[in-house]
């Protein structure tokens, strides 16, 4: 079994992940996951729950994250930081997946961007040319629509 397992194939910004730890601290009474986002510019530490599969914690990934790194410590302050390399993962930007449907788009994604919802639904309703990308952030970065 891997030292760190994540419940998803890809870590996506603005989502939650559940990670399971089975490393050198697995026989400890308590384990904490210490993690940093975007090259450790934003750090946090949460206690992990002991289960038969290892220590488990759920972490929320903010929308501006592009990488996340983990290190683990136990109640005695012994650390597992992957031989000073940390456990590092890339974070994908949030994507909009549009399925072939016969009704206007309704997803929780649109609850915060009414203009995007309106424009996509107008496009859908009027059978206009299908968009191949959209802009999500102020940096004018485009993301494909799948």
C-alpha cells in the first residue's frame, strides 16, 4: 500500500479530497497532516482519524490552488516528510464538464456566476455556435469546455 493515497485520480481546485496515510508513523496514537498550498504560501494542519485502512483526513482545496504538499507528524512530534521532499501533488484548475442534454444547464457550479450561467443557457437555447473555452479568472486564463 502507498504511503499516501488520495481518493481521486486528479486533485481539482475548489473541491475536497480524502487522503489516507500509511507511512512510517502508522503505528502512532495520533497523526496530523501538515499541508501547504502553492509552494507552502498557505499552510494548515489537521488531525487525522485512525481507521483500519490507516489515518484519514478530508481537505478542502481552494479555487486558487495549483499545488499541494503534505508532511505528517505524530503526537510525539516525529515527522514523515518523505525524506525532506514532502508528498507533493499538482492541483488542476476547476473545469466545466458539459454533457449532451436536452434541457438548459443546471449545476451547483453556476450558483456563484449568474452571468456565465445566463450566457451558456442562451447559447444552449438559441443553438448558437458551441463555445470551446471560457474565462474563469481575472488573469484572462482560458479553460477548455469538455
